[in-house]
C-alpha cells in the first residue's frame, strides 16, 4: 500500500529518533530511582550529580515527545490538506537542527553546561537554535496549509496548538531577577504547554485518528472538537493559577487556581466519552485493532493521570501539604504517559505500517507492549504515590526532618527500580516492534487475546 | 448541540479565561513587588540567583516548592541553618550527609556570599505560610536571635510576666507598668523583688517567679535596662 503523498516519508526519521530517545530517557530514569534507593558514592556524585541525570531524563522526554508530534504533523498534514509538504528538505533540516541541539544540550549537561532552570535547562545559545527549529517547522506547515487553501477545524486546532507552543517557549528566554516572577513565567511555558498547547495538538491528532479509523462523519468530530478545545482553554488558561498558590503571588490565586483547575478533568472526560461514542457507533469494523486499543487506552489513562491524579492535589487545602513532594512526581509520570506518550505511540502504530508499505501488520508484539508498559506505569504511579503520601505526612504534617521522611520512602524507590526495569522491557519491545514491523500472518485473525 | 453553539463555547470559553488570566497577571505584577519585597533585590541577591542557576541547585532541591525533590526545600533554608550553616554545608557536604550525597561543588567564597544573600532574600517571600514544615522555625529563630541579644527579655516572655505587666504597650495591667522600671528601681532592688516580691511592698500579690539564680540575674539585668 503506497503512501498517499510521498512527502509523508519525512515523518520516518522523526519517529526513529524519537523512539531511540524514549528508550534512553527510561534508562536514565532507572538511574534516578536507584539514586533515591541506594547510596551513590561521594566520588561518583561529585562527577555525575543527580541534578545532571535528572536534567537529561526530563529533556529527553520533552525532546522525543516534540519530535514525535512534529513527525506526526508531517505525516498528517498532506492528507489533511491534500497537498504535498511545502518543502521536504526544510523538514529534514529542521530535524537535524532540533535533534542536534537536543543531543548537544544533553552532552553539555554532563559537563555542567546548563541554564539551571528545571525542565528548561538548555543554555544560551542552544535555546535560540530551538526557536529557529520551531520557526522552520511552523513556516513549513503553515505554507503547506496556506497553499492548499483547504481549511478544516482539525488543521486549525493542530496549527493553533503548535503556534501557541512556540510562542510560550519565548517566555523562557529572558533572565528574571526576581525568583517569584521567574517561576510565574516558567509556568507559562510548562503549564500552558501541557495543559494548553499540547492538549490542542493532542485533541487534533486524536480527532484525526478517529476520523481515519472509524467512519464517523467529520462534521460531528469537528463540532465536538470545538467544545473540547473551548473547555481545555477555559479551564487550562486560568487553571495555571494552581501553580501560583505559594510562590509569592496574591492570595486570590488560591481561589482562581483552585476553581478552574478543579474543572480541568472535564474536557478530558469529554474526550474519553467522545472516543468511546464514535467507536461504538461505527458502521464498519475497526481498521487496525491495535490503534483502536491505543486510542481507548490513551484516553482512559489521560483521564486517570492528568485528570484524576491532578485533581487529587490541585485544591489549595491539600496542595499546601503535598506541594513539591513525590505526589507531584506520581502525577507527572502517569499524566505524561497517558496523555502524550501513548498519543505518540498510537500515531507511530498508525503511520509506521504505511511508511513501510504494509497494508496489515502483525499486532501481537505491539499489543503486548502496550499492556506491559501501561500496567507497569500504573504500578509506578502507585509506588510514587505511596512515597508521596509518606513524605507529606511525615515531613509536612508531623514536622519531622526531610531525611527522616526520605528514609521511610526508600523502600518504595527500591520497588521503583524494578518497575523501571520492567518499563524498559516494554519500551524496548515497542521500539523494536515499530522498527521491524512484520506483515500480518496469513491466517485471518483479529488481534491477540491479551485482554 | 448545534455547530453554532459549539463554536460559541470555544470562543467564549477561551476569551473569558484569557481575559481573567491576563488581568490578574497585570495585578500580580503590581502586588508581587511588595510580597517579595523587591526593593531588597540588591546586585548581590541577583548575583546569588545566578550562582543558584550556575550549579543547577534546582535540579536536586526545590525552592518555593518547584524543582527536583532529591534534597530538602530551600525556600526557608536561611531560617533553618543561617548563613554560616549554609556555607558550611556547601563547603564540605560530605560532613553533613549520610546515605544520600550532595556533590562537592567548586563554589568560590564570593559566590557563596552571593548565594547566601539570595537565599536570605528568598526566605522572606510571602508564601502564605508555605512550606508547612518550616513554619514553626520563624518563632524559634526569632527566639534564638533575641536570646543572643537579651536572655532576660526571652525569660520575661517565657515566665509569663506579660500576663500582669505592661512593657511598651504590650501586656496586662494588674501589676505595675514596667516600661521605665529601670529608672525607678536599681538592679539590686529588682533582684530582691524577684526573690521575694513582698520585700518591696507587704501587700504585693505577685508570686515569686520560678527561676534559677542565673535566670533571676538575667531578668533583673533586662528590667534594670528599661529606662
């Protein structure tokens, strides 16, 4: 089965690099869990401190997710606009710039070259190269849409989300002398990315996949997309306030942040119901059972992670005790996995067979890997949560020392080392499977009976 | 739901949230100057923030609760350890850590002073009482500081003297006002009264304070100084 548009092929190297960085991210993550569980000798800590490996872990996450989104966009936009990509060459150039910058930054961290701001450690002038890469991307996609003159809501949401994403990164560039103002705008990048711009991208990609794998009318999907986007932005923008409770901002943020962020699970719930509704009311069979499994699994874990685990500690009365503890870590892991990791993997499984010219492929390994990773991640979330509750109670409620609490949490980090190894197994299986997709066995069969 | 309504939800929802958010951001910028006492942002404090970034402290420690969770929160570290304590840990972390290590960083003496200035400034940010675990420190450090200056003043507070006596507008009114007691009574007289209140007046109802000899002398010194 040939590709509808030859320039869709540019997505392939994006996917391959993203997948390799994903595996690397998880390997570094296991080291982080180990650093919590056992004593790392002083000599090694002096050369390779926790701060360095933590920066690598988080930057690899952001880098591979963004490369995944970009590859996905390049795969989708020709079909959506019914035009070839404006310039395939620019797409490759952009990949070289962004992946090159990212890898340089990660190596730089090892030598202490850092901006020293969590999650946004990429130092000057590399951060400006990121902007250049993003501008090339927006130009390339924008020109494709502009020349096609075929306006759809899905395109609009996707492109809007990407522009929003790029604009927000700019708030990371200046140096803020006041620590409180620094963190105020840090959240304009981080929060408005994951609970704003990235949600627009995710909603658009999910809508597009649903149009492709079910036969539900586009008008219906696009109508509900409007409602979802409206709710995402209504709750998400003012919901930024749930990060402003304790940073030196006025007290009204406790009200605004509490109320708006408590509503944040609603649009995600709508997305779950939406996907479920389309899939149940389809007329034909599902085209590609694994992609369907991933779509449902993604929306459910998106709700569990971003919605439920977020809601648990978003109200100021609770957040006063949980803020800056392992409870945040539990939420961070399951939210990123449910919302954005599975989204990327779903799309990889949709696009990779087509990029390799396979009409149908053997879905057994991929399905096994999905369940393996999802169950492991759910267990990891529970382990982080137990550690977080211990920390909250011992350190913040009882008022005992920081290390006293950490000693009680150590056991759970030892568990997390093993869960991390298990996750790595699932990730390696996913990566290998995607890179070596095999045609479906000749016997007609629909997916394995893993469920 | 009609298409029109769906679009309305999108535009209205986004607009309301955005306008509210930007308006509050504008107001926050005005108020944050006071809440963070931005007038105290000296060059040394700002240089200290750069030191904080340079050594990537924030990827192990949180500050204002943000960052990484591998080490304790730094918002109120100045209350916990004071400037000399902070310097000692950074100079030789291996002496202060047990099973979880902090790297030995090549921080210069000048950078150390700047970092302490930054952490001292940060410790005064109005965080609405966060973090909970450091809240009680405020009183304790206040007490420690006062103890260094005047142990008698601390005893006056701790032994409950304020219940009956008033000093500079604070305290009860059953007993005599003590704001200028040092100009009326000598150190020796005060010491006698503290040992046996009736030595000053047979009708005195004050119970003799439960204090050691040393504490009594400290109290007397404090009161004699109130002139």
